[in-house]
């Protein structure tokens, strides 16, 4: 593999800053981040960090600097790892590096990292090249059945738990999936989730182990009327991702909105449902995926493992970024309409109109927008609800040190609406077993 001159220059910039800052000041200071942002912007779009263009080393000089830095800073060795990525449904995958993936994130380009799927036998569904959404044959209810039960659940929902949980979750320096704090934050979250369901005999929690060390967390709720004949049949999966990233991965990334908000949304929905004695009729699962920011790595492994075992959920709803209302705009729920299941998306819209206090609005995110796309690849109907239209979402702060709970526009009241949506989704599809 050969890196381009621009990539080498960027790697050299990272190397120069890393050698000086990571070893000398592992907790980083504002000067370090400012210098890094300044250097990185010179190789790519200047408007990413709104800094002027600077002259960087030539390719040979960059190679020498990078080689020396890799010996001293282990993180930099990852930058040259070859990775197979796909950025559009109608384009072939291509080889790049971890550094190339960083550039895709800076460019706000969604992508699948397909490296681990080579030889898996899993083929992605071919999306229509002209249609804006994937039309699946599955059907979903056109009315709701559990208003009485859900109104009781909604009365139990509070922002106190999400506030406390998100404060703890964002206290880690970052949740980058290859980092030590990424592993630590996942273990912290696992213990939190285990505590919520500790006294519930029909719920199990397990880790799906990944080679990079930060694992996905999978929670299974056995339905009251599930039988051995129905093993492997899951009525619905509610998902979020537990990792975070900075545009430069070794820098702090609190990830309050992306996707700490979705993570605690699922936890609060689960807590409120259990407080009312809920047990579904059919099996339900809650998932917290690792390494979404790395190219949907965790959810791809989970979805493909399920497919290999013949486990096919009937529906999957992703909750990625649920707590931001752009100042000056109306609070709304963004309903993603491209690269999703149209029937399931229509059902999610029905839930918003029936159970939420704010209206839906259609939006588009493009290919590989979040973890729901991993399930679509294996033939599972998926949908995605987000905090606003894509244009009005928290684009200026995600993947930065500024993605915090006290940032302008961050709203726990808004997050609570997504707790209601998650609760309605799993109850309407999983049912409510009467005692």
C-alpha cells in the first residue's frame, strides 16, 4: 500500500504532535489540540477546522517522520493498516487505511468498513439505484394496541436517570473503540445495564466480543409465550452505539450526543418499562454496539453472527443522537427515509404521531448512516430515528471535545421523547404479557 502525498503529510502532522504531546502530556491541553487541528487542516479541507492553510513536509520527509514516530507512539502504527471500505451502494469497495478512514470522517462521509467480512459469505442487499428507500416485503401494524400500558410507562420516565448516566458515561476521556478508555467505558456501561436488570429472571445480558477489545452489549428479554419452536425469533431490536470518536481519535471525545444520548435513551426506556412490570409476549433485544464510528464494525459482526445462526429479528430501530435541538428551530423527530425499510419506517412514523409530543420530519442520511445499515445488509428490516433533520442535527459538535451535555441545544427533554419512542417500539412489536 502507498499513502498519497496528502495522506503522508497529514500523518507527519499527527506524528509531530503525537510524539511531543501524547508522551509528555497524555491528558492533553488546549494547546496540543489547537496545534493538531491547525496542522491537520492544511492537508484537507481548510473549512473543517476553520484554520488557515500551512505548508507541510514533503512526502519523503513525511515518511521519515512518520516511521520514527510509529516506533515511539503505538497509536500511529494503526494509521497505515489497510482497510476495505464502501462509501456508496452503487460503488465497489476500495482499499484505504485507518488514516483514510479518518479523512472520510473529517469529510462527513458515511462508510462501511468491510475488512472483517472478507470471506464471510455475507453479501449486501443491492439497493435500488433510483429509489430513495429500500422496500421490504415485511409488513407492520397500521394501528397501535397498547396505549393504556404505555401511558403508564410514560408517567415513569424521568430525565434524572439519563442525566446521571450520561454524566458518568461522558467522564471517560474518549470511547474510541481501540483505546483503553474505550474498553473501560464499555465495561462501565455493562455494569450499569446489569444493575438495571439484576432482579429480572427473564432477562440476560452478554457481551459480543470483538478483536479490538471494546465489546458490544446485547440484552435479551425472553417473551412470556416464547417456545423452543420459536427460538431465534426476535420481534424487535432497539439499538444504539456505545463508542465515541474525535476527528483525531487520540484526542478527547465525550460523545454526549453521539451517541451517549442514544445509549442512555435505551437504558431509561428499559428501566421505565420494567418499573411497570413489563414482560413482552415475544422476545425483544436491546443492543449497544461497539465501533460504529470505525465503519459500523461492531454491528456488522453482531448482525452477521445472528444471520449465521439463523436468527433473524423482525425489526430493528437505531437510536443515534437523540438530545439536540438546534437553537431557533422546532423540536422534531427526524425519520430517516433512505436506505431503510419503508414499511417499518411508516410504522415508526405512526408511533411518533401516536405517542410523542413532537411531530416527525423526514430526512435523509445516505448510505451506511448508522448501525441499522448492518441489519439491512443481512435482510432485516431496519429504521432510524434521529434528533432532527440531518441539516439541523448536532453537526458542529459531534466528533469534537464540544459534544457535551452543557453545550447549547443539548436537551434532556428532547431525549425523553425518544425514550417514549423506544418504549412504544418494543411494546407494540413485542406485546405486553398480562399476569
